[in-house]
């Protein structure tokens, strides 16, 4: 079975085969044993969380296997709505089975439950936990998502940490022995280190480089490093900015395995760093502007075939904008990506204020932003009394007041007046 | 001192309270008398009383509860054809209850509607004339399609006379117990360019400083309300500092939430206020227009606006401004 994934083939069958996270495993064992012995533990559900590939799912599977539970597994791809959850696991959760094995229920990939599409999903799980007569395990990467707060309070929280590269290396060593591969220490150390605590990705990488070989050396694995995102993107950027023909610039992306939208952001960020002459910068930015127009057309028409023009313009268009060969360029991470993550909420806040003004002042939100908010800022920064009156009149909340006052102390003053009246 | 926006507090409630646009007010009073209103097109510059006139007309026509008989829409927020089809149609076709046999739909910034939406609107205006009359408000009547114009009684609002604005400002200042000096009045007139709303907003913001309002106070308020950032951004670009200019652009978009279309309009306005030779202004304006167009076509405002900044940097170099 050469095509079998090693992550499946070498999946742990018992708890002792799961590497790392000794403390978490012990906690869970104790919790499950209580159920097994007929004592319902204080927390009926266990919430396993941590980065991908640290063994959360396999731990639950091995635990069920060791203690003789019948594991009912669901993940994001199959449970969605309250109704579906009830149908899927309800019978197992609420009935004692007189015959056969006791049940354990696993909700995997909780991060994938969304608020809108999976209406009632999370609350259905909570209801289930309250009434359940069997152990329930939940798994998510990020348990601190506000949506999970009520869930967290009713669960035994069990953290899974990144597995040490030493542990991972020992596992890789065992797999190589079973596969009959003589592997150099350095080669395995390299893979283990690169995995950054993610056991699954380490096994995947090992299979990619080692399957079918008798020997594995450091040179065989070094090319994995090329897949490192940042290095790869720097190489592509270098090729684009230094290319002197269309075909060179285009092949820079073809050879590479990088996301084209991300590459666009990198090129856009670094054009003025690679080129110095304003004419070159203007021509390169013009090419990006045209590429962006094709992106707009793709959005409107959903004709993804237009993507090739985006690629041509953003690579060849940018490459041929120059007259001088650029020297060494210190590439920078796209600021826009950072701004996007931060700035959105302020923008939304401003829109909310504009909508309040629109209702009160018979103007459009655009006019509100352009012609009224600037004056409100002046008032909110200078006159708490007047600001408080206007805030009350417009029905602005504290967030909006903070935004307009742009100063915590001033905002506090205004808010206390609003509340006092 | 009053605790709401003065533009609203001092907005005339009835046609009698409107002191400007005498001819228009007289015609509107005629409509009230006969209890009949044709479809109307109010065209004119901002802050000259178009929306106020529409609201006053509604008040005089229907009385204190006029809100029950009108619908106010702003086309720049709801410019899509769907709004016209759904919202407007639903409102227009239901019967009015009361003395006046029709309702009033006030459509502000109608010149921002797409041509398709205007065509749809035209049908609805025709079909539901019995139950609903339309008041279209626009800065530029030329942007309203011909068939709609021909169905509307035209009203041209003109810039308010400086002495009228000055009288209004003094009245408000006195009422609010604010000391407004003559140099302050002059400064407000200067910066508000015949736009009464802008004048009153400037007055209120100036009053918030708690000092007698003179020229200096007015200009400091205007300076704060209109951050020099757009101008600074253009100047950075033109002196060859593209990276810094783009950084400012990002601040404006992502921190202050300024919309791309607003920014490009401000850039255009600035070009004519800055010290740039006229023949260059024309070329630059043309480039701005091109990117205004691309802004609509593209996917990402920031990319388009930075491409414009790069063009400005190139212009700066050609003009010998560069560092």
C-alpha cells in the first residue's frame, strides 16, 4: 500500500503511542476512567485545544480504544445545525446502552462552526452536554474565541502544546525503521525542527522525501527548506524585479508555489523599494493599477480566466517598467495586510456614526463623513458639555465617543456627562 | 448652549421661516394653497436649502405629523436599481390617507443614481402619479436623465447671499450666547463658500472652543476639521517621497476611514489650491480623472490611489519639484 498516508498508517492505537503532552494525556485518562467506572465527573465534557498536529484527535481516539468506548466522531464537515447535531449524536448521548460498549462523543474542528450558517450549533452542543449521560470531547485550535466562552465554563479545559522536536525526531526514526530506510540523524533533525511542534506535518514531510528510498541524507531533505514561505516569496520577488524580459518575469511565478493574491501584495509593497526613479515607479504602479482593474472585472463577472492578465501585468508589467537594473533590495512585509487586520473596525465605527448622523441630519453617509464628522471631532475634542449633548442626541455609544474624542480622558469625561444626565 | 447640531436646531420648519430663495418659496406656497404638488426637481449647490425646502413643503402640506406621509431616501446611499424597484415602488403605490390624496417621496442626491435606476424611477413616477409625488434633489440637474427632467417642475436654487448667511450666523450666535466677532463672521463666510450648512457647522465647532469667535478661531477650527493631510500627501508625492505619501494615504484610508472616492475628490480640489502652474494643473487633473474612473473599475482603492500618487511623483519630477 504505497499510497497509504503515513499519518494514517502510523496513527497511534493506544495512548502510550501518542507522543508528547504527557500532562494532558494523564488528565484526560483520569477523566475518562471516572466515566468508565460509573462516576460522572464534575465536568461532563472535555475541551482539548492547541495548535494543529499536536495530537488532540488521536489522543481521544486512542483513549476511547484503550478504555473500550464506542467513539462517535463528528467534525465540521458533517454537523452544522442544531437539528443535525441532535439527530447525529442525540440517541447515543441520552440513552444508557444495556448491551454493547459505552459511548463517547467527539466534536472535532469546532473552529469550523460559524455563527450564521450553523445556526444554533454551539448552543445545541451545550444543551447536549447538560443532558448527556456519556463523555463528550470537544476539539478546537483556538478556544479563546468569544463564541466559545459559555462552552469553556462547562468543560474540563485541556491544553495541547507543540511537541518537542526531540520527540518528533524519535517518532520519525521509528517510522524509518519500519519502512526500512536508513536515515541520517541530521536529515531527521532538519525535518523535525522545521515542523515546529506539528507532528502531522513532520510525518507528511518525511513521506514526501523518503518514501521508496533506502537511504535518506541531509541533501535529500534540504530542498524542503525551499518551501518555507518567506524565503520562497523573496526569491520570486527578486526574480520579478530583476527580470529583463516578459518570459523571465512570468516564469518566476510559474516555477513557484506561492499564492498569487499574496504575491500581488508583496510586489505592490516593494515596487518603490526596488525602483528609485519616479518614472519607473509610476509605470510599475500603473501596471499594478491595471492588474487591479482585471481583478475588479473578475469580481464582477466571476470569470476567473481573466486571472492570467492580472498575473502578466503584475509580473511582466512591473518588470518591464524599469530602465535601470535594481541593486540589492531589502523586501518588506506588505503593510496593507497589517492595516487590513487593524483598520477595519475603525472604518466600520465611522460608518456607524455616519448612519446616525444621516438619520438625524437629512444627509447621506458620505456627506456625514465628509462634512459633519470633521466638525464633530473638533467639538468632541474641545467641549465635553456640547459633545455629550450631541452624543445623546445622536444616540452614540461609548465606542463612538472614544473614536470622535480620540483621547481616553476626554472621552471618559463626555461619557460621564452623558450618563449623569 | 444648545446640545444638538445647530444645523438641525435652526433648520426652518415651515416655508414661512425660510428667508432665502424667495421666488422658490413663493411657488411652493402656491402648491400648499391648492393642495397639489407636481413632481419637482430641486437643483443647486450644497447648503442652499433644497432639503429644507422639501421638508418645509411637506410640513405645510400635511401638518405636524408630516413624517407619516413622506419618505426620505438618499440616492448616494441607496443608489442601486433594487432600492428603486422595491422600496420606492412599495411606498409609491400605497394610497395616502387624509386630505391630501398623495404622498411625497423626497429623493436626495438623485444625481448620484445610475442611469438604469433613473429609468426605473421614471416608470414608477409615471405609474403612481395618483398616489405619490416625487421631489428629486440634485447638485447638478444635467446628471438627471432628460425624460425625468421633462416630467418635473424645475427649481433652481442659487447661492445664498453673504449678507443672509451673516444674518443667520449672528442670529444663532446671539441665541446660543456665543460671542461672534465681525472678523469671525467674515472668516466663516470665506471658508463656507455660500454653503449655509458648512457655515453653521463651522460656527458650532468654533463655539465649542469657548472663546470669542474671531478670524483666528475660525481658521484654527477649519484647519483641524480639514486635516492638511491630503495636501501634505500630494506634496510628499510631488517631491518624490512616494513611500511616505503612500503611508499617509494608508493612514487616511485605514485610520480615518476616508472613502477612496472622497479622497480623490479632495485631491482634485487641492491641485487647484496649490502653487502649481496652470498648464500642469490640466494634465494632473486629467490623470486624476483617469484614476477616479479606475477606482470604480478596480478591486482595491488603495492600489489605485497609490498608482495616482506615483503619477503625481512623476509629474513632480517633470516639473522639477523633486528633491
